C-alpha cells in the first residue's frame, strides 16, 4: 500500500499567503486572534469559480462556514457553528464542523481489546466513549497548509497523535484534506499510519441546515439514504450487533422522505436517541465511492449529495440541541436545528466481530474519502 506523503514533500507544497488555482477560485490563509496549545489558530478559506466558499480553522480542522447559492443564486451559510475561533475554545461545542477521532462515534463501556490486550478509554458519554474522548481530535490545533491540487483549492491539516493519547495505542500520523471543486464538491480525504496496532475511525461532523438559517429546524428537509439495513442500538446508543432491515420502520429512507415525517414515531429505537442517531449500512458493490445520501431543502432548492468509500453513515437529527447554545449571529440552536451525515465505519466496531474492522497495523495506511456535493434545483 502507498504510504503518506512525506513531511518534506508536504512542507514543499505549503503556501503561506494565497494559492490561486484558476480565475475566480483560490485558497487563503489568515491568522486569527485565538490561540491554543501554544499555537495561533488559523483560518483557511476555499472558494470556487461559482462563489461557493468553505472556511475551516486549524482547531479541530473545523469547518466553520459553508456558503452555497440557492435556486435564485443567493448565497447562504449551510452549517451551524460560531462566529469566531475564540468561541470554539469554550469547549461546549457539540462537535460543530470538526474532524472527530481517533475514533468517531461510540465505543461500548469505554474499552476495547486488541491482540489480547484491553485498552481503557475515557468514559465521556455515560459509561461509553464518544468521538475520541475528553480531548479528541476536535479539541486540538492541527498544522494547516494550502497545497496545490489540480482539482481545486485545497487545505491540508496534519497532526501526530502520541502513543497513549486518550488511551489509544500507537503514535498516529494523520492527514486530512479539504478540496473544493468548481462542480460544488467538497472532497474530504483522510490518511493515517501508526507504529503500533490501533483502531481508527475518522469522520467529519458538520451540522447542516440547507435553508441557511431561514428555518429554525430541519424537519422539512427531504432525505434519501442508500441503505436497506441499519444497526439498532441499546438504551446507551451502542449497536446490538444486528443488521436490521429498514423496511416497515421509520428508518426507511430509500425514497426521499421529510426528516420530520416519522421522527415522533413510537418505535423503540426512536425513543433511545430522541429521534435519529443511528448508523445505516450502505448498499455497495464496490470499494470505491458509492452514493450514501441525498438531501433537498424544498424552499431554497439547495441540495446536498454525499458519496463515500465508508461502509456506513450516521444520520443524526440534532436531537440533543436544546437552545442553550448561541451560534452565529447570536441565534439559539434549538432541537433539530441541524442534521449530521457522518460517513464512517460502524460504532463500537472494535468490540463487534461481525462489523467491518477498524484495526490499523504498522505498515498499513488508513484511507477514507467522502465527497459532499452541493447544488440547487
């Protein structure tokens, strides 16, 4: 397998000001006034020829803004978050826009076994481990740089997660890139390698509202998921190990359906998470990119399509947002103000032998790719 780009090569591609990839499109790098881990948090802006703009900060490789035109050409920000980098430092963000890891989603009872050895982790979600622990990848400053990529303006974020960080074995070298194309695609690519056997499951945790704030919730968004099975959970949102059919349940999104159409259904699974907070098993016949999800916001006409190399996708309907967080422009984010589509391996895979493996061994390279495509109709 190919290895990660060498540090020297990555450094040679770095640009400290502006990288103009084609007329009307480019990437810029700006220092903010916020600091963490002894580093200045930087803001990276990617813009394509159609005016689509994605901004990300080096804290958590976090997407803070994503401006997309509606059917009339009016730009609007389709992701939840905060106005300043400083605000993300308060530590109360529900992973708005961040890359989460070393293991995205939950690990049961905050422990896993690998090669006959038990590895205890932080219990930061009741008795379970969630999104990498108390100080996961979302809460650290990554090293960011603008890199040349023929597909469009690109930012690469890198960090080294030391052996034992949050309980995980192995020194893990990680690289995440965001590339914005003129087709409206945001290509998210992950690479990692470790010097010891470990587990890895990285994902992007943006909360979307395609109305760009015009609607207080996302219940009217129409969602289609390319999956005929999902992984039911117990009361603590840990998969039971079953791959259950969606047919005849509120989890059947094989045809476009409003998110709110069945969200108050009495199905026991809907009670555990106060709505949707489950992993769907994607229908795939190839290891390459496959369709995972399609979303339409009918009023604005904005669309979002997700393709991925991952076996699953976590659809979360923002159930635990409660109006206590003041987001952009002081807006209170109430329940279901945004939804997440987290491409991933399945939750608790290290403890579930039937699930696709998340083990990464020395000499191997972890790779994952997800493409978010925006549009309007």
